[in-house]
C-alpha cells in the first residue's frame, strides 16, 4: 500500500507503534504530536461494541453534552409553539417556528445542524422522515431532541453535544473536539463520551461491551486504546 508523505511523517512520531495499545492520555499526546495540516482537524473516537444491532433490544444510541464543546458553530432549529417557542429563542436557537418551519423543510430547506421538537410538534415532524432521516436530523427522545425542555436542549446543542449510534457493524464513531484543543480538554470530552456509551449499554447485551477503541484526527492514522485499562478506569 502506498502511503502519503504526511502519513509517513505522522507514523514516525516518537513512541508511536501502530500495534500497541495506549492509555487515553498517551494516545491523545501522540495524536497532538503528529504533524498537522492547514485546517483544524476534528478528533474522533471509534468503538467496536459487543452487541448485535440486528436485534431491536440491542440498539445503542444517545447524546451527551461535551463539557469542552465541539469546536464548531452549531445551527439549531426548533419546532415549537407558544411559550416554548419563546424559550427556544431566549436560549439562542437560530430558527424557531411551527407549521411554517415544517413547510420549509418539506420544500427542501435544511440549513441547520440539529432539529429540536416538542412532543406535541412531532405530529408535524414525523412525516419529514424521508428528508431528515438520511442526514440524521430526525428528532428523537433518546438523543434529547424531542423534549418540552427546549431551552435546556438548545443551550446544550449550542455549547456542544455529541450524538452516537451503533451502525450495522456494531461500530460507533463520535467526534470529541478539535486538534487545537488542549490535551486535558480532549481527555475530558472523551471521558464523558465513554460514560454516556456505558450508560447506553443494552441490558440484553452479554459478555464484553467495548471490544476495541481507536482515536484519530481527520487526516491521521488511528491510535489504539488499551480497552482493558479503559474499562477498569470506569468501574
């Protein structure tokens, strides 16, 4: 396999071994020590889980507010009416409406990153599944985007929240910050994601839950995490 000059420089970072399993702090330090690129890369973590996504009672999905944010500007749209719509505006939502915003989405408008809806508004939003589903924008109670606490949901979304969902291969990919973040900030976000993932463990899942874990940035090789050490630290 042919590798780029950047990749070759990155794997030459002192202490990096593609086969070794590192502690989270060691892995983040290695990641930040790798030669960068001209843009602020996103730091990401990938988990392989011991669940069977084909079974409806073993789906893994959730969302968590990142204490150090995501490092990106998030555009939040809210479907709410009356006082709850005003709560959304006061909390800093970018777009707030009811039937009008639903009609805009039906017409193809999707200039937002997160859509929040009140339970009452879901009768209007549910028919939008074909437009919203492919982009992962459909509101869902499990991710906190169907709620009467719209003010809190908007503030969390604007501050930075990470959504996660196991795919067909039982893998979960979650961004946990930008490479411009300090190492401590990345570690704090990472720990919160692991805690949320553990809380989302299906009660029917048997055996080991987190089978593997790898962190990387947008244009770096992956760094493998010592899962046994990670699990022990969370017990």
